[in-house]
């Protein structure tokens, strides 16, 4: 049974932390202003805009301690990760979720934050929120439909998304627990305490900046570990900034996925608006969704 954290009310506090890569404070200002305009209080951690001299927002210990404090603080009702990048895997096994399990709160982010989503789902059966992070609010994004989907999700409104059809789609309808995230991280987590069980679930995947051969290798990693065998459905999001080698790989990323799941009996939709690009709708991982893939419409709803 999945436990969902309480939804937010006006006046609640959202904590912002950077548990992985570095982010300047300036890039999060529009996000902070917008959250306050929505009626929330914002507590900004020291990892945002820190004086870190390397890739990470702070040392492993400082990133761990700040996230731990926000997980434990009963006054913080949601945690929004400033950005992803890389780094959560370095601290995940040092975090205690004892207080979080007793008083869960919404944890928001994507990309490297897939580690947290997967770990919390697998170990504790608590829902989390795969969705836009701080930088997505910039350049007019605060009024974008995807940012508004985050607002609605935090308030407890049920999702009902539609997207365009794709020639590789496999028609059908399925209902199940929604899990997934970044392909690179899902492959990286195979065999760990954060690995996901996909049986009878709707899986969604997306990625950025990978070579086609590398993405294909990660897809085969999931395939060989049985992740695609007994799905209820598959949602394929955006694969932005995909790269090819001088000697062409020979397939697009969607063709590579279709090569593995084209004979599966469950519905599959491609180019769903969950990605590292501008289109990245909020999805409550761990909650039940219905995927409808038809000849004219594609819908993912709670």
C-alpha cells in the first residue's frame, strides 16, 4: 500500500536544497518568488548558491546533512530540489528516513533525484513528485503549463494529461502504480537497495545528452534484468540532446526502445511531455494512474 504525503495548504513551508550539482542562487530566485506568490513560505538551504569550488553544491557531508535536516523538520511540508546533475548516489545510504516515514512530505525533482524517488518507493512505499525544479521557473516558465501542473499536484489535484499520437505507439489501456524517471539513473540503480520492481506497474523513462549507443546499452540493462517483461504500460518521455557517433548508430532512440518492447502486450506511448526540456509535467510516483493509448488520443490520468 502506497502512502501519500499530505498536500500543501497556503502558509506551508517548502524547503529548497541542492543534494547533487551546484546551482547559483540567482537561477532559483524566480522559483522562490513564484512559490511565495502561490502562498507558500520558502526556506532556502545553504547548498543553493554555496561557495563550492567543484561540480557539487557542497561536500557530501554538507549535502547529506542539509537534506537530512529538511527530511526531519516537521515544519517543512515539501522539499524542492534546486537541480539534479549527479551526487545523490554518494549520500543516499547515509540518510535516515525514520522521521520521514512517520511524517512524510512531498519530495520534488527529476534527473539525479530519480535516486530519491526510486529509493523512497522501493524501501518505504511513500509517494514522491517527479517534476520541475528551480531553473524551470525562469524565462517565462513560471506561467507555463508544466509549472502549473506542479502547483496543482502540490495542492492535491489529480493529473489528467494528453499528448499527441506517435507512429510507434502501441494501443491499449492499463492501470497501475506509476514509477520511473531518468533512464541513466534507473540503469545505475539496478542491483542496489534503490532498485525498482516494475511488475504490473506503469514505467516512465526520459534522459538527456546521451550517445545513442549508451542509451541502447542502458535499455538492454533494464531489459536483461526483466524490467520490461511484466509492465502494465510504458511511457516514453523526451530524450533531449541525444548524440550520435561518427559512424551512425543506425536507430533513433525511440526505434531502439521499440526494438525491445514492440512485441510486448501492454500499451506504450512515445514523446510524452516528461523530459529535461521545457515540457516536464509533474507526476506523482508511487500513485495509481491509467494510461490510455488510442489511435487518436493518448491520455495519462489519475
